[in-house]
C-alpha cells in the first residue's frame, strides 16, 4: 500500500511536474503561435511587397522592352539612312568625277576662248578706228531721214490740198457702188424662187451650192482701179437659143462683196476730213431693202464691222485733235432725225414722236436748220456711239408698231463742227450729213421718165401711205438730180427741192454747196437682178449730174 501510496504520490508528483510542463508547453505554444502569427503577417506583408515589386518590375520590363523595340526601330531606320547616304555618296562621287572631267574640258575650252577673245579684241581695236567715220556717216543719214520725213509731211499736206482741189473742180456727185456678200439667210428656202428645198438646209456644201445658184451673174472687169461692174442676164431668143446680155456700169469706185468696211471708209476718209476744213459733206446710201445700206452707214458692233457714221465721227475727232496744236479749237454737235411718211421725227429726242419740226435754210450762210431738233454737244467718239445706239432703240420701239421701220424711213445723221483759231482769228463751220435712205425697190418706174407714185404692194392702209411717201420722196430726189443735171451754165432752171422733206432738207447738200457722195448698195442675188439694174441706171444718171463747186464755209 505504502508502495502504492508512494507510487501515487510519485505519480501525483509526476502529474504535477507534467502539468507544470504542460502549462509551460502551452505557454510556449501560445508564444510560438503569437510568433507564428507575427511571422505569417510579416510573410503576408513580404508577399504583398514582393507582388508589388514584381508588378513594378514587370512594368519596368515592359517599358524597357518598348524602349528596346524603339531603339531597334531607330537602329533599323539609321541603317537605312546610312545605306542611302552611302549610295548618295557613291553617286555624288560619280558626279564629282564627271564634273571634274567636265571642268577639265571647260578649262581647255576656256583657254581656247581666251585665245579667240584676244584675236577678237585685236579686231575690235582695228574696227574702232573706222567707227568714228561710221558715226559721222550715221549722223548724216539721220539728218537726211529727218529731212525726208519733213518733206513727206509737206507732200501729204500738198496731196490733201490737191485732193480737195480735184474734188472741188470735179463738181459732181460722186458715186460708189457696193455689192453685199451672199448671207446664210439668203440660202433659206423662203428666199429661193424655184420653191425647191433640200434635206440639210444648213450644211456648208448645201450653202455653197445654193449660194452659187442664187448669185446674180456679176463681174468686176476693172481689176486695177475697181471702177466697173458688169451684170449679165440670160434670156431665150425667139428661135429658142440661149442669149446672154451684158450691162456695164462705171462709177468712182466699185466695191466687191468681199470688201471690208475699212476699205470703203478709206475712200471716204478724206471727205470726212474736209468737214473739219469747213466744207459741207453729204454721204447718202441708196439701194433696195436688204442691200446693205444700214450695214454700210451704221455697221455692226465690232471694230471691224463698224460703219461709215462711227468711222467718219472718229476721223473728224482725230483730225480736230491733230489741228489743236496749230491753234484750232473745235466744237461739235450731233443731230439724228428720220423722215417717216413725210414727217420729221427727232431720233435723239426724249418725247413721243409728236413734235412738229420745220426745215429752215439760211441763204446767207448756206446752212440748214430743223426747228426743235435736239442738238447734242459731242465730246468723244464713244459718246456718239452711245447716241447712235439710243437712236436705234428709239427707232426700233417705233418699229414694233410700224414693222421694219428702218427700210420704210430715211434717216439723217448730222454732225456740225465749228472751228476757231485764236491765233489767226479764222473761223470755219463744216457739216457732215450721213443719210440712210429708205428701200428703193418701192420705185417701179425707171429714172428719166420721171418717177411715178406706183404702189409697191399691200392693201394695208399704213403700208400704202408709207409706200406712197417713200416713192414721193425718192422720186423727188430723182427729179431734183435730173433738174440739176439739166441746169447748165445759166443756172436759171427751177429745181424742185420743195417737193419732198428729204430733198428740201438736203437742198444745201445737193445744190453744189456740198461735197456729195452716193453709195449705191446692191444685192448680189439673181432674184434682185432687175432691181439692181434699175438702181445702177439711176446711179449712173446721178454720177453724171454736175452740181457745181463746193465752197469752204469760213470767215
Ligand atoms: N458688206 C456686208 N457684209 C456683211 N453683211 C452685210 C453686208 N451688207 C449687208 N449685210 C447684211 O445684210 C443684211 C441687210 O443689210 P441692211 O440691213 O444693212 O440692209 P438695208 O439696205 O439697210 O435694208 P433696209 O432698207 O431694210 O434698212 C444685214 O443682216 C446686214 O448685216
């Protein structure tokens, strides 16, 4: 028992010792656990830190990778550049080689040119000796040229004077004849008399063919002076044989269809110039409707096609300007009227055509005046062109009521010029009348037997009145010219100027106090051959009419 007790005690002692050991172990375990917790916290922190550092490192690595890639790219580009530079250097070296070769050649050439220069210099030295002589010769030639120029100017003045004298001595109405070209509109089927028509009326071949067919047989035999025109007509004799008859006419100038406005004006220029010298000049266009009167007088809108009125005005202004430095001062004014149904209308007026105008002549000065007619001071040729345009539009406004007014009325453009020379005290007045007559085909009776009042056509009352009035005035013109032709030396023949407004207005231009030119316009068409022959006979009579000598209007 004792033993048992001792054993229990020993066991208890062991138990206590073991409990103590256990407690110590537990405490140690607690401590260890705390340490373990701390260590695992630290481990966690270290892990997080490590992860962060790893992320940073990866970003860093990526950056570095990018930098490396870029550096590689740069390197590649640099290599390319280097390659290119190398090839450039290679080609530059080749060029350099070529250039140095060329330089060698140039140097050789340069040396040979230097040698040539030396030779030339020697020649120049030799020439400069004779240069002095040449300069003297040149001076003499210049002097001679100047003398010739002065002589030419003097000759020109003499030529003009002689021209005026010839024109004064000639004393008759001069007549130009102008044939207009065939126009595309002439080839329209409506113009054709045979009533035929073809498939393509506007093709060039067709037009050429139709033109040939339509054109009257006309020739111009005087190739040198251009003064003749011959018309040919074909007819059938009683025996059925074809017969050709020719009609030859001679005028002061004949203009063929190809003639230009400038060529026609060249012949008229000196007449226009005489106006500035103080003469009265009258140019009138005569011919059937559509024969080119308005084209000749007024013309088209371009410089090449402008007609006699604008060209004459330009010329008058040019001459007046030239005479300025000889002390002459000029004043110019323009009037533009039409005679329609024996009534004068002011084409430069502002009102309706209801004003009555009367024609007055001053026997002392030989000047003509139309009452209440607008006289527009003219300062430049451009202003005249504007005036002509406004007159045309005024006429065409009337034409909407009257139908083709221009061929049914006479128009008269008048340019008056007054010149004074303060130095010499001289004064002169000139007057230029440019007349576009109504179509002459309304005259059915030929000149010489006296123009009748045959009616041209149409039942319409206005047309009848127009036709009668045109007939009256054109036949009055024929009568006046016939009477002037018969006047002879005694000067006692009555001239019926008062029989129409037209002849009364142009009295001073027709009575010998004026240089008068008639431009006969002809149609080239075969259908108008008879009308052309009538016009040519009338013009021939006019051409042989002696009016007297034009007088200079000066004080
Ligand atoms: N020399 C020419 N060159 C070119 N075309 C011309 C020529 N002459 C006339 N013409 C043309 O012929 C046509 C008729 O001419 P214009 O009107 O001048 O005739 P006109 O005799 O004045 O007729 P009207 O009596 O009806 O006024 C116009 O189209 C005009 O442009």
